[in-house]
C-alpha cells in the first residue's frame, strides 16, 4: 500500500482527523492519536496494540517497540510494506478501536 492509499484509508474511518505533530503525520479520533507516521523516514509508522498482541507483532521482522510511546502498548512498523494490505488495515482498525475504547461512553456511541 502506498502512502496516499494509506492516508485515504485512515481518513475514511468515521471521526478521523489528520494533523502534524513532532514533524510526523498523525491520524486521530477525538484528538487522540491512533497512527503516527514518519513520512521523512521511509514511512515508518506506529500504532497502538494490546500487550497480548505486542509479543506476536514484535516477533515479526520489521516490527518493534515504538520509541517514546507507552511500553508494550505501541509498535513501530518499519514501512507500509512490512504487512499485507489486509493486515495493515486490521492494524489501523485495532489501534483506532483501542484508542476509542478509552474515551467516554458518549463519545464511543457517536462512532458505533
């Protein structure tokens, strides 16, 4: 998947906004990050994950703990080609769902 298709997919999710933070492109829901991508660094990107997923994901080549993010809760993926398109979309959807689950019930209902 190229960066434009990745961006279009993220923005197609209800309530998603984009912005720049720390010189990285970020995708957010209710101002909470669920994907952060380093366009100038080969499109490496980070997503939220569960502690259970963390071990499985980081066992794969091209995936490791995301720097400067909550330990065992965020992974950094070297580029958009490390995962298949289906896995990439699942990763984004899971990250978004994890972030959304931490928001109030009222906000969650807005997107269900």
